[in-house]
């Protein structure tokens, strides 16, 4: 694990103003058997902080937008794809060298389908892009997981699962955080490519009384 910190002498005062504006909508595409969803979140915050013995007005603006496209009829196949883009801009009225812009992009696709009455297959691919002017390098991380399950009965009270984790063997996990006091980047090694076998048994499978 590797952690990088860039501290500054900071003291936050009582003045603080914040505003959050979220919205979203979803709609079917008639004749195509598809549905799309769009979500947005805007955040604005300002406060006064003493940084390096000078009173600064710190302004933070966060913006997030995501879009998803999926099929309507999920009786046999559930197919979904989408993207999320978020950006944080933090500016200082005096200590301009502490100004920072951090972006995170995520692109994903997911497939869940039944291969007959007893076998189910699920897979998801994610691609993350991290960009931050406070750090020397940007990071691009693809992740791919998959699951195969087998139900021994129609009621699915006995299910055997085989999970494949990190099929591309990227073996990395990145966490970034920025506050008024410091920037933090933590890079840790994960287990890499591995698989898990699990068995699920439902103890009570009787239907509920109305």
C-alpha cells in the first residue's frame, strides 16, 4: 500500500454556505424495447479557511452526470450499459497554488442471462479514468468480473455459484480524497485474479400465507 499526502496549515472558520441540486428522469423508447435514464447532481459550497496564516475563501463545485441504457423485458436477458462523469473544482481566493480539479469517469456494461432453467451467467466490465491536477499521474483501470450459477431445483433453494474476480488481473485499487487540509492518494494491491465457489441453501422455502 502506498499513501501520498500533501498537507497545508489550515483552520476552517464558522462561515459556510452549501447548495445541492439533484435531478433525474427515466423513459422508455417505444418500439425499441429499451429504457434510458439520466441522473445529475450539482453541489456548491463555500467557506472561509485560514491557510498558511491567511484567510481564504474556499469554493467547491461538484458536478455529476450519469446515463444508463437497458432493455425492458428482463425475463431471460438483462442487458445494461452506461457512463458516469463527475468533476470537482476547488478554488482558493489567495492560495491559488492549492486550486485543484479532480475528475472521475466510469464506463460499464453488464449482461445477466439465463442459460436454460438452471444455469445463470452474469458478467460486468468497468473502465475507470481518474484525473487530478494535484497528482503527477492519471490512472486508467479496467475491471472485469463474472459469475456462473447453477440451481439444483426449480425453486432455486439449492444454488452453486462460481465467481471470477478481476479477470484482467489488474491487482490494484486506488482511493483519492481531497479536503481543505490535504490531498490524499492511496494505492493498494488487491488479490488480483481469483475465483470463489459458494453454495446457497434456503432453509424455509414454503410460500407465505395471504
